[in-house]
């Protein structure tokens, strides 16, 4: 049985139990209503006989005090049964709705975590295998300096990938434990972003074209570590999902007391119904077993967290031609 079928098995059991409970409620409500009606008819029959023995005539019984008293009590019990039934039915339906929502959420989180574990396996396995191969090659063979430099450069690139992955996981752990505290400093944001962009783009310049439009000398208070992670993740995302030799454009400017970061790529873009989900923890478009792009589903989640902590907003827009535009707005 597939993992997807297993994750929905509790939901199927829940539906069966919900139908059983609902059917039982209808049945017992019917029996209670019927029992009240039979009790009323029995009491009326008994009182009618007593009335006939005392008065010799039962034609005026339905106007008598005893009949009106019994009927009043019967009507009151009907309203009580109906009222309690409606309240119980509402509580039952509300409970079913909340339980169903909880089960679906658990199934969804289970799939996300499964995707995360698969992606972590892929992300760790590839660079480790590459580093191992490079080291073994350096140990066993006498190579030209040019070849050695290439192997060392590739190994350093893989180590940087692993470091970035570990940092994201540690950062996410700090967020979940609510132990991360912003350490804001008044810095030149223009220089800060330019340095990050140059660092990230260094390993991809031969495959991507980077265009910078960075307004100079934008100063405001921000957390260096968090903002470094947020911008790096946005750039990595643009690089991963854009084709080779495409253009990635980075704009930084200030408008209306807001600092705006705009990163545009020429990738496949993201469907409108996915745009809110991509900022969720572990969420990645597609299935981990068939997906070609690398990642853990933490990058945009961490970006949104940092931007939110700075009182800002991050969202995605369509590129006019093709690809995606991620926009971050930070208040000064």
C-alpha cells in the first residue's frame, strides 16, 4: 500500500464512525420521540376513562383541565427533545468538522515531513558523494595543478551547500523553539545586499546572467544574520528554478519609507493556487520522488519568518514574460 493511501486510512475510518454515530443519533432521536408520543397517548387514554367514570360522558374531555395539563406537558417535552436534539446535532457536526480538519492537517504534515526527509537525503547524499570522490581522486592520482584546483573548487562549493543546508535546519529549529531573537543594527543595506548577491552568484555566473539595480546608501536597522538568510534563500530559489543562461535581476530601492527588494527570474513560474503554500514549512511544489530541483522546503519559510519579524511583507507576482518576481517590503 502506498504512503498516500496509508495517510488517508484514518480518514476513511473516521468517516465510517461518523456515519455510524450520525445514524445512531437519528435512530435514538426517533425512538425517544416515539416513546414520548406513546406515553402521551397512554396517559390520555387513562385520563379519558377516569373522566368518563366520573362524569358519564367523555365528549368534553378535551376541554377539561386534566387533558390540557397533559397536553401542555407533552408539548413541553416535544420542544425539549427537539431543542436538545438540535444542540446535540450541532455539537456533533462541529466535532466531526474539527476532527476531520485535524486528521487532514496531520495527513498533510505527514506528507510534508516525508518530502522533507526525502529531500534532506538527496541534499546530503549528492555533495557528500562529490566531496568523497574528489578527495579519493586527489589521494590516488597525480594531477595537474589546474585539475587539482578544479576538484578543490568543486569540493568547496559542495561544502558551502552543506553549510547552507545545516544553517537553514538550525535556523528553523530556533524558530520552532521560539529561541531566535533579532539583533538589529543600523547598517548600509545597499552594500550588505550587494555583498550577498556577489557571494551567491559567484558559483553560478557561468550559467546565469545577473543584473543589479541597487540604490546606493540605504540605511536602516535590520538583523544581519536573519536578513542574510532571507535574501540568500530568495536568490537560491531564483537560481534553482531558472534555466541555464537566463537572467536574474535584483533591484533594491527605497519608496514611501519602505525598502523594497525585487528578485526576478525567467523560470517556469508558480501557479496562483500554490503561491501562499510555498511559504509554508517543508512545502515544495510537486512530489519529492519525481521532482528535479533540489531543496528542503525551508528557504521561503525562513524568508517569510524573517521578513515578518521585521514588520515587512514578502509576496510573489507574475513576470510579464515568463518566470517569477519575489518582492520584499521592509518598513524603515
